C-alpha cells in the first residue's frame, strides 16, 4: 500500500499538516485541499487513491463534496472527518457511499488503520472484478450460428424471469454454461452460484449435501455443515444431472420448493432460504417419470421454463470458432506459446460426429496442444479417438443399449484417465465425478492400466 496518494480536505492548516505527517510516516503521499471546490478540482485533475474529507468546509459542505466525488469517480473511497459528532450526517454519508466516519480530534492509530482498511477494500474489489472477468471468460458461450443465437435468446428470457428452469441436452453439450449464463444475466448475478452434481455424490449423502447437518447428527458429523441450498441463499443453485437423484432426496427437494424452508439434519430449527433453482439432465425426464424413477410432481415444479441445449452436430458450423477459442484459452492457461491448427486438422475436426459434444472437442484440443511441440497442430498431432459412427460399426446392431452405453462409458473414462496420466483424483475432477464414485466405476467396468 506504500506510495498511495491520499487527498486531505480540511480548512484548518494545522489539521492538514498533522494528518500529512502521520500519513507520510506510513509511506503514503499526502495531497492537500483547503475547501470543497479545490477538492473537486484535485479529483478531476489527478485521481487520488483515497480522500480524507472534513464535513465542515468554508464554501460547500462535505456531503456535497462527497456527492460530487461520487459523480466523478463512483468507486473512489472517501473517509469523512468531523469535530461535531453529527450522527445524522454520518448516516447520510455512509448511504452515499462513504467508507467510514471519523471524529476529531483524530486518533493517529485509528486513522492509519481506517485508511489501510479502506485501501485494502479497493484492492479486494479490484481482485473480485478480475476474478469475475476470468470466470466469465472461462464460461463464455462460443458460437455465431443461428442455433446458438436462438439459445442465447432463450437464456435471456429465462434470466429475466424468476421461475425455475430445466435444462435438457446431451452429455457434454454445455448445460453447465447455460445455467451460469442464466445466473449471470439475472437479478441474482451478485449472489452465489452453487452447483451440485447429483451423479457425483453417493446417494446416501445427497440429503446432507442439500440441507447440511448439525454437529452430532450422525456418526462422523464432527461439526456443523452448511448445505448447498443454504449456501446459495440470495443466489442460484444448479442441480446438474438431476435425473440421478434418488426418490427420497427428490421428495425432500420438492418439499423445499413448495415451502422455501429447510432444516439441517439433526436439528428442528427451520430456516427460510431464497434461492432460484436451475436443474439439468441428459436423460429424458418424461421417460424417467413413466418408469417411476423420477417424481412427476417434482418434474412439473422444475419444468416451468425449459431450455434444450443443442448437440454439437446441430451447430457444426461453430466448430472453427470453438477450436480457436479452446486453442487461445488453453494455451494461456497452460502458459505455453499460442498454437494454431492447420487446415487438414480443422477439416478432420469438422467431419467428426462428436458424440461427447463440445466437452469432447475441448478435450481433443487440450490433448493436441500437450502433444504438439511446435506452434502448428497438424492432422497427425490430433489424438486418435473413435467417433460415433466408428463406435456403432464396432458394436454392431445386435448389441443392447445398456451394453453400448457401458462400452462408451468405459472408453470415455479410460480417455480421461489417460489424459491425466492415470491420476484418479484429477480424472474424477475432469469427469465431474466424486473420486469414490470413479473408483467404483473403474472396478465395475474392469478398467486396468496397461503397462
């Protein structure tokens, strides 16, 4: 924080000098103004990092100066100072955005601490803004096709509503991106976005993840735990793969949707929670309802607004734009020089059927970058992966849907493990699965690492 410029606005020369000496000793650079007009001119001329503003000035009062500063630089931190202990003015100043209110005679230690905290708060706001920008870039929706333009229109309509949303689409098509886009464009954008992957959590733990628990509620509950729903209070909770949630948890979720009230496991206290619910599934939930695997009443509660995310095959013309984005973003993330794709390699990517959709395309680009020493990715650098047509010709027409799904899942998990050099924890994160759940699948699918 050393070297920060602080504008001292006070009509008393002795007060200006005293504050200047204290701030100089702390490594700050003091600037001075003896009235309100000089202060506003100084802010226009060279923006300081913070303003120490006396409430009583000979020309215009401190509140009016604060209002003027807010018009010029809304984020500039201002600390008001007064010898009069005017509580009503202090309240008004805080409402106008003043960081704090100090009384004269100033205590040097409190002044230093307040200035330091105000400058830290500015740094923190800047860091939060940078993080939001980085997150926004990571979850940006890419594509200029008519299909993607239509999807963006549906997202905007959903964002302007307060109703629950059900997102349907194939695995890897970008349902997570759609959910985040709805949240970010809604009036809850400043609230939390909390995700719960229903397929990645063991079924016996879903209820405690949803609602949290009180210390001692069951064996192993060594401390109070905040549930995902309560953590999303004021924001959005996203239930990914909602079709994997067991019927008991579905009943509890339905109860919450009807009452907006939760109870942590092991306690009787009810808590009112304000969240918007977005759910997603790659399953056809109507068929799940018919099969009695999904509650019909919950389905209709969630399906107030429905959005269908297209498969990559439905907007194949966006592949070059997606490839360019994944190349740029991944190279930046890995800290490697920017790479390009030659025309034969791009032509091959446009021809594949992409059963894993955009996620599979992204993984393919990531692998190609990691295995290409030069700056140009050629056809020979692309990982050898079977597309949907090759898989179908391999399994034949007589194989059952269950066996085909098992075969594809096994290959998909092996690809993730190979991409992470058989690090199960990293592969689980890549797949969006709980590590224990992935271990269980590896065992069930008889996956072994080849020497």
